[in-house]
C-alpha cells in the first residue's frame, strides 16, 4: 500500500500547474462551505439566545390544556388559578436543572396620552424574575429611563416607536384600557418608567411591559396565563418538558408545554432560510469539485494512456488502475481540504479581531458578524471532499481501465 501511495503522490506532481489549480479549487470551495457553516452556527446560537432571553420565552412555556386552540375565545377558562400557579411553581422548583419559573400574563388594549390613542400588546411580568431571564440581553438593548420595579406596580416600559407616536417619555403619565375577563372595559393610570428597543422593527410600535400584578388588576383577575421556565442548559429542554408534563399532570393539573423553538416564529423561519442557503452553496461547491477533479484526472489519463497500457500488459488488473487514480483523486481532495482549513483559520482570525457589523432583516439594531470554529464540521467536510474527489477520479479511471491493451500501447 505504501508503494501505491508514493506512486499516486508522484503522479499528481507530474503536472504541477494542473494539480495546483485543482487543489486551489477544492480549497476555496472548502473554505466557502466551512466559513458559511461557521457563520450560521454562530447565528443559530444568537437566534436561540434572542428567543430564550430577548423575547423572554424562556426554555419552556406552560399553559393550561387547550390554551392554544381556545385561549383567545375563552380566556377565563384558559388561565391557571392562583392556587394552581403556586402549585406548579413549587413542583418546577424541585428540579435541579431549573433556574427559575415565573408567572406571566398578556394584555391587549388601548393606550392613550390623553390626546392620541392606539392599540398595544403588553406582557405582564415579575420584574425580578424577568431580569434573570433577560441576562446579558439587557446590556445589548439598554433601556432609556428606569426598568420595571417590583415596588412600583403602576410603572410600565414602552417600545420606542410606540412612545414616539404617543409622545411619551420616562416620567410621563398615560392611561391604559383593556377588557376584563368578564368582558367589561377597565382603565388604569400608568406611568412610563422607561423606553426600550424591542430589537424588532415589527414590534417597536406595539409593545409594552407591565408589572405582573398591575396586569392582573387591569384584567381584574388573580390568575396567570402561563408559567415560563428557564433552564441551566438549553439542551435539556425536551427532557425537562417530559419530566414536568408528567409531574404536573400527576398533581391533577391538565396543561400543555411548548418549547422555545416551537414558540419563536422568527427562529424557525430564519433557520429554514439559512439551511436552504447552505444546501444551495454546498451543491454549487460539490459540482465545482466534481467537474474540476474529473477534468484534471481526465487530462492525466489521456496523457498517460500508454503508461496505463504498459501497466495492464504487466498484469495490473482494471481494479488496480481505478484504485491508482482514485488514490490520486483522494490526494487532490486532501491537500485541497488542508488549504481550505488554512483559509478558514485565517479568515476566522481576522473576523474575530475585526468583526464587521450589519443589520439583519427585521432587526432594528446592528449586530457583529462572527464565524465559529467548529472542529467536527471541518473534519466531516475534509472527509467528505476526500471521498468526493476519490469517486470523481474513478469515473474517468474506469473508462481508461477498459481500454484495449494493444490500442493503449500504440496511443500517440
């Protein structure tokens, strides 16, 4: 085998220019795929963090059974009572993998500054719990003014475009109106604590945030719409869902539990888009690698027809000819992949030091572009391109091996 390896290595050095072009083509294709994969790997981490922390979804959301189908039609029947809420939070707190569980409630209504009115969508949250859920996301989107406080029940946060439309600033007073669960209209005075950027162009003109108990007062209820659970490790999401669902149902409370990726519409859509782009890019590189390798090996076989005839005359079987050229193709794929890894590392280092910034679609603030170094992906891609180059070389090699020995020896 060592002799075959040495022979294949020497053969790719016969025409250095052609081999170099093939290796560079494989290397550039390798770098293009690996860099894009490193980019979307980083984007997926960012989207997951934004969904769990930024959107405040947590890892799990617990609702009463049937809430998804009938929650809007029969809200009074789709909420957890105060007793059930406390019982659920106690059961969740027994699990070691849980950071916290907190009740929330959503309010839809009308907000006015006394002159202009518009609709709003608000989340009623427990401020001290929400601070833990947001984590470092709060630093990414700082608030102008003060955050919600557990002590100041009538305070509110308002998204910047909604605040601009109503001319509300930190310290301003307003009135919020919403229908109670019984269908009557309720109105409460509210003071704007702070103005924030929701991070999304489509929600900056609609969103508000209330203290959980203020939202309950506005809806005239002691119930909670959902309980948000934050875990120590997001990878335990599915396992924890099964555990909690079993425990809560065993306690006599019928519920449904959805995960963060099921709740985040933006994550699913953006992931599907990026996956499609990756498949498209990989297909293009695959075609380039296959065609370049076939062309290189085809020219090499044409130039070495008499050599192939001589080897066949000396007793080398057709499988041996194919194996020799397949090994040469594997070398081209291997050296091209090594060049690709070097290109990937250089670009990765430059981006890590000087990350470019851009504003993604639907996002209202610039973000830095990073590329992750994923060793497993680099190894899998190297193995894939080596095998791909090997099989690409077999195509013209099999044709050469089937030539008549006499015709091959007389080829000019």
